[in-house]
C-alpha cells in the first residue's frame, strides 16, 4: 500500500486530557491512531474512542520502541508521534515547582527537574531512531509548559526540567530535519482545562482548551517541508503573556 493510499498513522503517548483530545481529533480526520498509557482505565478510554490501545511507558526506551513497532505494523507506517504524557518523579509533596532555591529539599531537583528532561530524552531518542529506520517523512511533537521559556520564583527547579525538555527537543529537531523528520516543541503557556471542567478558583478563560491544543498538533503534522515550525507557543488571551 502506498503512502498516498493508506490512512496516515499516529501514536500518542499520554492518552488523558491533551492526549485524549489529540486522539479524538485525529480520528475525526480519518487518521489511524494508537493511544499509549500505563493504566488499564486510560486504555479503556482509548478503545472507546476507536483507537488502538497500547500499554507502554514513555520513560523506557525499550517500551517506546515496542509501541512504535506495534503501531507501525498495524498502520503501515507512522506519520506522527506525540508525547503528551506528564513526567513525574520522586516525592512532590513539598512546594509546587520545588520551592525557593535556598529552601529547597535535597531531593527537589530529582523530583521536579530530572524526570521531565529524562522523559523527553527517552521519547525523542527512541522515536528518532525508529523513524530514521522507517525512512519516510514524519512529524514528532513534544509537549511542555511555559516554564520552558522562563523561570519563576519558587519554581526554578521545575523550570530547569522544562528548559531541559526544550534543549533536547531543539537538538533533535536540528539533527533530524535533514532526514525529513519534523520535530516540534508545543509550548503550552497555561494550565490545561481538566476533563471535568475548571476547578473552583480556576478561571476557565485562562486555561488552554485541549481541543485547540489538539488542533495545534494537527497544524504541525500538516506542515510541508517549505514551511516548518519547530516551536509553537499557545497562550490563552486571559492568561498573562510574557514576550
């Protein structure tokens, strides 16, 4: 089956909230989609959307590779791979973001910074290797937050992890673009509206709409080689925007 005849194939790591919205939109547009999660409950939701449900761990290179091989065998090839999975590590019972540097716990860096950067490395390393072997054009989208652009008081350790995600994604984009692999960082400079809607005290207008974020992912996937975006920032109008 030729590239033109088959449905475009996608894999979405992290099938809750943002990932779920991406899967739903791609399915609506006729894509063949695999949703990846660790929990059985999330995977049941993937099946209910009509997507291929695969259990996998984005922090494990062998697991990422296995998922991609399974999805490619089912879809014919992969045109889009998205990492929408949240990466957590260690004990996060202390201040959100790790707290002020001078008062931070001794394990705060491992808890708030190491896990996101390591997850991005694992995802991009395994995905890049797979797509190079596949040998056809594809798009890779790594999601991150606004802390990848700037630090904030009390959240510097968290920002260090997000900066790491951005650096690793930039390097992957530079290394893979000559091979026809488009790597993009989707910077979500706001909280994302949860499945049940805004929580008490949250301003809905200041939260990113998962459906609009999914549309941003599709925009990146639809780009051609003469108009390629490697970083796309999304900020709701009701959220504070800092150039």
